[in-house]
C-alpha cells in the first residue's frame, strides 16, 4: 500500500467529495417543499445510482494502480 499510497490518494479524495456532493444534493432535494413526490424519488434514485457508479469507478481505478497500470492511455 505504501508503494501506491500517493497514487491512490487523489482518486479516493475526489470520489469521496463527489459522493458526498451527490448525497448532499439528494438530501436537500428531499427536504424541499412543493416538489412532487415522484420527482423527489426519481432524483434521489438517479443521484444514488451516480454515487454507486463513482464508487465502482474508484474500485476499478484502485485495481489498475495496484496492478501497475497507472497510465490508462497505454491501452490504446
């Protein structure tokens, strides 16, 4: 972990910030009055899905870094 710790710091920080941002928007939207219930549910589901995708991308990126493939451009 120490060997790749610095390379994994940025993706982890960005992912955490983005997930908290999405969850914060969802929480604020749920507390808004005057918005139809279906709209609240739809936006919350979309933001939770985006958070899940972000965490999936983070896991994928960590696996790439650990396998020694830091540069994604080398695939193309």
